[in-house]
C-alpha cells in the first residue's frame, strides 16, 4: 500500500490523538469520585448491553472459525454471559482501588524555606496494542481511567466487533458520569498501518505505549516505537533448589511454580538443583512433576538420575514454554545458579528455596531481575498477589516501572515548589 | 562510508559494551565505601594529572581555534588549573552524597505472610552522549559510578584529547580502589557512526542513553534511539504574574528568573502578566528588565504600555532564548495563562506569583510540567537547589524521572519477596 493511500487514515488518527489529549487534560483534573462513578456506570452499561456484546462476539467467533483460528486463540476470543459478568466485576473492582493520582511521594523543605513536594500525576495518553482478547478492552481502559489517563486501544482484528461493543458500553459509562467519552477510544480500522502510526506517537499526542500479547507483538513494538514503551516480554522464570532447602517447601514450591497455571508469565520454566541434593530431593521433585503430567527436559545429570527425563538442548534454557514442560539442570552451588540465570534468564522472576539466610541474601541481591523470591512460588509474580489490585501486566524493562504494573505504575509525578518570594543567589 | 567499513568499529564497540556490562555486574555488588573510595581516588588522580589534562586541553583548544570554533563554545572547551580543581572537587562532592543503591522504597506484608520490599538498584550501563565540554566527562562518570552504573562516554570531537586525559585519571581512581576500570569507558573514536551504534543499544548492553547538549543533539538522540532515553530538551519556562501578586515579590522573582543566568534551562523565557495589573506592576517589571539589559519582545498590549518593547512574533512564544531576551504577553486571568503555557510551553518549569492561594493551587495542579512553582524563581529548577546534590540534567519526559536527575534518579528497583514456603492457591 502506498503512503498516499494512508493519508486519510493518518489524518483520522491525528484527530483521534488530539481528542485523546484533550480528554487527558480533563481527566487530569477529575476527582476520584467522578472517575469511580464512571467506572461503576461503565460496569452497569456492560451488563445492560450483554446481549449486544455477545452478538458481536458470536460474529467475531464465526468469522475466526472460518479463517481457521486454533483452539487456544479461539478460547481467548470467545465470550459468554459469565465472562461478560466477570468483565463488569473487574471494572467495578478497579473502582474500589485507592486513587493513585495526587499521592504525595515525597516532601521536604530547603534551608531557604522553599517547600518541595513530589506528587503523583497521570501520564497522559496511553496507547494499548493487544491481541484478540476482548476482555483486555475493558481491563486496560478501566486501569487507564482510574489512573487519570486517556487511552487509545488497538485490539486484534479477530476481536474487532466484540471490542467495539465493549467500547460503546465503556463510553456510555463515561458520558453518564459527565466525563469525556474520548477518554476511551479505539482506532477506526484494523489496518496494520495504524500500529505504525501509534508507535510514532501520533504527532506527540501519545505518551506511552503498552503492548499486551505474545513475544512477537512485544518485540515489534519495542523495535519500532518512537515513544516510551512499558513492555512485558517473556518470563523465563527460575526456581533454584539450594542444598540447604527444606525438602517439603522445595517440593511444594516447584510443583506450584510450574504446574498451578502453566500459561502465565510467572510460571517457572527452568529448575536448577544443587548437585549435592540431586539424587535425593531432586529425584522426588522430578517425580512430583512427572506425576502431575509435566514433561522434563534434563541436562546430563538430571537424565542420569531420572529415567522419565528427556535430554534438554541449549535452546531449552532460553525457552518460555508456557506449557507443562520444564528444563532441569544440576548446578554446582549458588554462584553457578546465579551465572545460569544471568546468562539465560529474562529478568522477570526467580526464586531460591533454602533455609540458609546468607545464601538467600546473596541470591536476592546478585540477580538483576524485576522480582526475586525466597521460599515462595514464582506464580506470586502478579499485581493482585502483590496487593496492587488489577495489573496491566508485568514489566521487565528497567526504566519507570518493573514487576507488576498496576494503577500506581500508570502515573508519573511532578514537583510542586512553594515559596514566599525566594530568588536564587 | 559503507557498512563494510564500519565492521571493525562495530566489533570493537561490542567488546566495549560487554566490558561495560561485566563492570556493571561487579558495581552492582560494590559497597558504598568502595565506590566512595574510588571517587576520592579519582579526584586525587585528576589533581595529580593536572598538567597532562591541561596539555591535552591546549591541543584541543588550538585545533578548535584553527577550525574556527566560536567564543562561547571555545570557552566551554577551555580548561585552566582552577577548572580542573573544580572538577576534582565536584567528584569529591559526589562521594559525600548518600548512597542511592539499596534504599528501601517500600515494604509491606501480604495476608499470606509474604513480605515484599522494593529496593533501589543500579540501572546497569548508561551511555552518555555530550558535546565538547570536558568537565562533563568527570561529572557524568562520577554520578554514574555513585549510583552503581557503568558508563560509556561519547563526548564531542573537539574535546577528545581533554576527555581522554580526564578518563585516564578516573580509571586510575577506580583501579586504586580495586574496582573494574571498565566501569568508565570512552568510545574509541569520534566517528559519528559510534553514536548510531550506542543509540541501537550495543547488542543489548546499554540500558539507558542520556544526551547532554543542545536541542539538536537531544532531538537526534530521541528520534534515533532504540533504548530508553532520559532527555533534557529545552526549557521554555514561564513566570505568570497574577493580579493578586505581591508587587515586590513579583519584581524580584521575574528579574531573577530571567536575568540571574540567562543560559540555563531554568531561566524564564516568557512572562505572562494579568491585564488588570499590566499598566501598574507590569510596567515596573518591564522597566526593571530593560534596565538590567534585557530585550523585551511584547504582544500588542505590552508594546502599548512600554515603549522599550519590540513586537513579538508567533515564533517568540515557542523560543528558548537562553539569552537576555524575554517575550511578554498580557493575559485575561488564570485560565488564559494556563492555556498559553500548555500551548507553547515545554513542560519544564513554570512559576505563578500570587497571594491568592486558590489561584496558586489551580495553577500548580492544572499544568503538566515537571516543576511548578508558587512565588519562587524558576532558576531554582536545579538538582543542587532541590537538595539532591549534583545533577546530570533536568528531565522533561514523563517516564521514570522528571525534573532534576541526580543519583537517586539514576537507579531503578527490584522487588524482593520473602516467604516460608508459600504456594499460590
């Protein structure tokens, strides 16, 4: 497609960006009560329009089936009355969170009497690029609205009708609470050219892009974006069973970290076991996993002690399975484990199981991951489990936010300086 | 130059990136005492090598003169014994700052007993791209080292010899304190191709780029970088004299905000005056500025009341003069002032002068600038004046750090989660 053909679309996207920026300015000065009223009204509107949403979704699903969409993707796309109700409840839960805007993050007074405060403020306009999961439309919009940000949504083409129906309900909620409906907008077409336009920032109107989806989507966004990106790439999470591990804790933690839900980014993908406990505790752990239906891909040592294991390749140490598969490696103590994780990990979440405090402290400090754990399951890597309420994902970047990204992480701050006529000498 | 010709350079830059990453890993686990010892040893080495530094600088200066470098740039390039001593003292002052690494930013306990702490950690490897100011070599390296980061420096070509001599002293200090000298490195050539390589992140080894220099440099870095940028673009700072301003405060603040130092980013560039006080207080302020040697570019109303003003063009409202020039506009009250600043400002620093608390509060909250002030000079927009110690610049971006960027802002954080065997239900 030529550049020329995109001109009307580019113009339309610019208008959308300006509307978002104007809505963001209004939201910045909106009270917590008004934002919460809008969220509750949006939840109510989702319930009122459940039939419209389900009808739109049925169209999406039948088109997706015709184009050969596969099982897991189809499952993510499909809605039913329970899922729509869960969506409405999710929006209501966001309303119950403490308001993240206006929080005093710091305050101090200078010797010259200037009083300086750092206060949390909304970021502005957030672009969300996601795949064909209609519920993300409601989740992401609710979190952005709660944190005072306007949002521009670009969902997957397969869920376009469902998302549009959900969007209508959300905008109805905003209007009912006398907030600008343009605080939540969706791009006008599923043309992939709009993604490039969003990544270029829409003439300076988009402050932040958040991709939600698989590694391919996130990698594309990271490599093309001209505006800041808060990204949630893969989670190659490790559990390290130290020689001083409590056996019961180790068995429970590994099984839970891997098998509770295998498809989430906090699921363990690689198990490291101290060589000294491989034949004893290690074998028990591998038997637990095997019995739970987990495929075990071991290094030479793991395969030698456990007949159910198949040999791991070099690529296995770099793979996020998101499935009932685990790679297992025997290590020569703490430093060897740290080296492996720093070499192959994705800086998401790692856990050490040990009763040795100094080994734990060394592990917790030496690793450069967003979340490091001691005697706990990596599946706790989650905004809800952290007590932050809903999250928009887990960040593994180093700037701004890392770990679970909830409403507080969707704010920035400003300094407010109060004086009584001070001039600088 | 063809891509092929850059291959050896690209390989060399990759080696440099890997050395920086390894040094960053070592620094991450270095104690505050060791980092401070390295800074003090570096300051001592700067003093020991003052003659080498001055000789190298003399070569830079004479080459720069031959190539026709102009007055202000030449002044920034030239060193003398006093300037080298100031550089050494600056490094010592960074050593006296509190260590920003390991600070506990938050801590809470979950109902299931998990203890979660958010601790400050170094960012990793920081790339600094700057112009021909040799002192930035020492300043930037000291701030990065203090915050536990390795640094890759790329200074302007005119200061290459001076910067190399300063670098040697810094590395001598690191080695004396048994820290890896590669914590501070400089690119091997002034070939502009290295800038592009740094902006692409050197194969994932650079975590953050900080440009220090004029608008052209910062704009290039922002548009080309493939890694996060902490940027300090222009400061079009406003002072708004509200109708309820105290006349003495207003006169002192405007004069100081504009004229104390005109070349810093916190200097005021536009003065907004409520129409109701234009003929009285407004004229006094313009007379003060005029008497101090400031050129006044006024709108129709300002020109009508003050004969010494020349007409401002539309472009003036968007211009950071960094000089003894101010643009002046009469406004119809608070909302008009806010609208002007949101339209033409650069989100750096704005100040309102008023005795009306509710007008001040509205101004402070409505503006989307990194720093907003009440009854104080915009020239306080500075890390030192904020009590942060040295700063690497002022950020106007919305992600990670805004306002003065000191050692605390050069850190990120991680979550440490301590349990006693918890698994997720």
